[in-house]
């Protein structure tokens, strides 16, 4: 426990060690991987103590985060963790500063169709401005894509702007013929 927050991980870190990196479709030069992300960096599951390591501030580089108190953060972390095998939030930490410098989420949806299959969604991919262009966005998305396959998803999807289509092509994602529809209730 640190600052009253549970230090446990959102999902088992052994899953990252089990990934078959030979199936990686993106090119990494120099080579990096989930277990060897580069000097002074670690790639790991989110933990509740990340309230104090800049995780929310990193998400703030993606979209509006709003005011999330320590209690709100812990409560959301606990409810995500209770939904076993569903939420896989990855963070990249710079161990020199103990700060989160990148994050990305995989959400696994259980279905009845396709013989009770599971479908993955990649969301909230962000790398801190100071760390962009170092293959870290690629590392986050490649890791979650392999993880989706590893945990048994029959497909994995994501939504992105036109600007990011080329980035996601690196990992085998193609623009779908289907439209993305949204009914928004709040900004
Ligand atoms: C998109 C983002 C995660 C990329 O992170 P990054 O660490 O800078 O990316 P990488 O260094 O891993 O880049 C990987 C490759 O994608 C390319 N790339 C990165 N962003 C790109 C973009 N928006 N469009 C096209 N190519 C892009 C890089 O040139 C690089 O190509 P290379 O492998 O041929 O050299 C980062 O720019 C970011 O956080 N942006 C703001 C949030 C955002 O837009 N998230 C995506 C939401 S869908």
C-alpha cells in the first residue's frame, strides 16, 4: 500500500511475458518488445498507485479527463479489476522519474455470437509529448494486439482519426467498410 492505495496490478503481468513476439507485425529498429521496452523503461499493467505517477495527466494529452479524485480512481480501478479478464490497461513507466509516459487500453467484450466468442477493443492510446517518435506508441499497440489474440479474441477493433490510419496499418488494422455510429449524451 502506498498513500492508502492498493498497489495490486489490474491484470496479471505474466500475460505480457507469455506473448509470442515472433508474431509481431510492426518493425522495431532498434528491437524492443513488451518485456524489453528500452533503457529505463518498463511496460506493465496499470496499478492503483498510478494515481500518483501521472497516468491521468497522460490521458489528458488525449482527451478531457476532468476532476478524478483519489477515491474515484480507486473505485474505478477496483470495479475494472472485479470484471475479471476484461480490462487490460498498459502503462509505460520511466523508472528514472517513476512517471507514466504512455498508456493504452484493451477491453475484451464477451459475446454469444460466433460460438460465444470474445472481441477486443483498443482504446485510449497515448504517448507523452516528450517521448513521441521513439517507437513507444507502436510498442503499446503491438503489445495490446498480441494480447488480444493471446487471451482469445476473434478480432480486435479500434476507432481513430484519418491522421492515425497509417499508424494503425503497421499492426494489421485495415479501414472497415462499416460506419462508426455514436449517440453522445455528454461532451
Ligand atoms: C499516436 C501516438 C500514440 C504515436 O506514438 P509515438 O510513440 O510517437 O509513435 P511511434 O514512435 O511508435 O511511431 C511509430 C510509427 O508510426 C508513425 N506515426 C506516428 N504517429 C503517426 C500518425 N499520427 N500518422 C501516421 N504515422 C504515424 C511514426 O512515424 C512511426 O513510423 P515508422 O515506424 O515508420 O518510423 C502519439 O503521437 C500520441 O500519443 N498522439 C496523441 C494521442 C493520439 O492521437 N492517440 C491515438 C488515438 S487513436
